[in-house]
C-alpha cells in the first residue's frame, strides 16, 4: 500500500520557524512531483510549494522568500522549511505525491500565534 506520513507541525510564535517532513512508503516507481498544500478553516485547499524529481520548484506568491521545499529522492521524503511564519500561515498542511495517481498524507496542524 501507499502511505504518506507528515511530521513537524505544531505551535509557533509569529516570526518563528518550523520544518515539515513527509515520508512516502510503498511506492515502487519514482515520484514525479511532491507538493505541500494547506487548508485553513473555511477556506479552499491551496498549493503551497511543489518540487519535481529533477529539483524544479514552484511556490505560492504568499510564501515566496519564506518557505523552501526540498526532497531526498532516495528516501522518498519531502521537506518544507518555513521561516518568518505569519498568523495567516495557520492551516493544516498536507503532503501530496504524484506518480500516475495522486496520494495524500493525513495532514499536520501548523498554528502561528502569540
């Protein structure tokens, strides 16, 4: 079976940092794209950052310059380094892996508050 497991979420003060991790297991073919999405209460799920197997990246305008996505292909793991966090970054963050199908993690809560 395919499983994505996120970790690293939590409570942080504005201006602080968090590093999210997502480990994929049960996948025999290379994952083409790994991404982070987030969903705040009452809002649509939105793409935060994406990275291809070749290392190309894309970021939402709202996080450019603050967040960095990276991956370890050998470990099928993707990371999201989040710096200079703002209250509007508060959301459940979901890991996504794209092969021929799309797989989702269970989500990890990130709360930015004083």
